[in-house]
């Protein structure tokens, strides 16, 4: 019996993208682009290089139905640089870019004592993603991304949309919901190996899902709203849940050396109507599957309401930011109220600023970059995060976690990250919650993106 493998999925995605773009496979003359090859093995970002179908210079360029030759003007254009591989149709109306990311993690827990000797340590392929994005005639845009990390295949972005001029961008498909700066930022760009423990409160409800999203921006304002069902990987056992989310961002200060970001957001969701219930829990690392706080399975939840605020300020090599989340679970037997928050700061030891990496059209920061080719920035980061799943007699546990990070940006494609997190304080919850007080987590990541 045939089995689906990562190779099958990746190959299918690539050929589907080529078919959507409408680009025939051209013959690229790599011998004339030795400088391009050299740039890939150097520490500099590769320049754009357009590669067209080539012909014998002694042969006139003319259509020939017998040989299948076409004029260069009718051939798709190939572009390769540090951001990946791109194919553009000859008329410029369609394009497809192929990229991806590889994140390899090494994790070790310390100060476990005798209570939790089974916490898993070791290495894992945290993310191994292949992505394709492109454009089509009539202002259409599309994206397709799959993740082969953690020895499984999962669907990430898979959507199609339309963007015209200054109007809003409308997308439909499997995509992120607009809630939280930290969640909307890519793992390629956040200054820590993992997001803070506070996001464990919201991710189960505002992670990627199938739905309709609209967003737009002006010079200093960004908004996004959407209506969503469940995620594509979730197997429904009853009527599917649904909900909506929205995010509003103002950035009154945006210069090359300073950015001020202010935002509010809200979300509401009716969970799936079935026997599965909902569950909120953290994990010390992705591979450990060890939770400090855990609500267990909560049944008879009619709706989940969330709201929060976010702020960030970057000036020169320094940045500081934070987020707050409040949640109410409307359920039979008594409502529950939970909360979470984090405050974080970064500092570039080599002087680079995060301000130029701000994108008002997405309401977020991209990763730190060197000011010129050959720069290799060093960055330190610190974060205090908290999650509280206790409410009256209900005790899912609470914890405060402090994290330190050190990041080295070898170039725009390669980043090495060292991380340390310690559980400062715990309350309520289970015996496991109380025993986790003082637990240390050491992480190291090698990241390659293209």
C-alpha cells in the first residue's frame, strides 16, 4: 500500500505551485552565474540574478514548433537570492517563490530533583518547513506551507487571496488568526528560542485555522479581522467550532532608529460541540511534553472570550515590549477567568537596531539584521512571563518564568540561539506544579532560513 512521505508532499507542493504559476520549466545557464553560486557559500546576502532560457548564440531566436524552442521574451524568469528561488512568468503577471526554514534544537532540563526524572532531554528537528508563495493575474496572491518537523507532517499556511492598490487584503484558507504580536510574529524573527509561557493561554484558540481574513494599513495604523473555523489538522468529533478575532495597531513613531508600537486585540470562540472539551497547558520544551500548569479537560464550555493589549518600543540597539491577556470561559457549572502576561527586552551588543525591521503593513517586527553586508550582529534578550490558571476553587496552576537569550546572526539566513529559562514561582495546580518551582531549561538552536 502506498504511503505519504515528506518527499511526496514536498514534490506535490512544488509541482502544484508551478502549475498555478503557469511557468514551464526553463533551462538555466548556471555557468554564466558563478558569482551567484559564490554568494550562497559566502557570508553575504546573494544579489538578485535573473536566469532565462538560453540558446546557442549562433542560432537565431525564433519560435520553432518542431523543436519546442521559444523566444527568450516568452520564457519565464528565474531569480535566486538569499530569500530563496523565484519563478516569474514572461508577462510578469504570475510568480512563485520557494523558501523554507530549518530549526534544530537541543534541550536539557536542570534542577529536576527526584520528582520528574522522566522529563525528556535531547535534540529534535523543531521545524522543517517548505513554503511557496506567489501571485496570479487579477491581483491574486497565494501561499502554501507544510512542516515536516518533529517527525510528522502538518499543514501551516495554505490560502488564496486578493490585494489591489490601497484596498484591504482579503485571504481565505488555512492561516493565522489576528491576535497577539508574539503569536503573529514568525518563529524566524522572535528573539527567543520559544515564545513565552503566557502564549499557552491563547494559542489553543487563535492558532492557524480555516477562515476568512481581511487586513489593511495606513502610514501609522494597521488592522486585521477574521472569521474562522477549526484548524485543518484537527479531526472533528461533532459540529465544528467557530469564532472571530481582531487586532488594531497604532505606530505613531516610525524612524530608522525608533519605533513605538501600541495595540489592542480581542477574540471570541464557540468550541467544538463534542465530548472532547478544551484543555489549556504549557510545555517546558516542545519535545519534553512536560507541563507545569494544566487545566485538564474542561467540559461544557459554551464560549471563550479574550481581550488584551500589546506595546513595544525600539530605540537604537535597545527594545522593550510586553503583552497582557485576559480570558473568560462561559461554561455550565460556573465561569472561569484566567490571565497571562509577559515583559521582554533586547539589546544589540554590536549596535544594530530593531527599528528598521518594523513592518506597519503586518503590525510586527522582523528579525534583527546587520546594517551592511558582512555584519554579524550579537543580541541579548530577557523576558519575564506569567500564566495564571487558578480561579477560586478551581486550580489549574500558576507560574512565573524568567528567560535569558543570546543570539548570533551569522547572516540573514543563519542564526544561532542560546536560551535559558527558570521557573521562578508556582502556585496551586498539581503536585507536579509545585515540584516544578526552580526547574531550569537550557536550549540551543541552529536556524537556517531561505
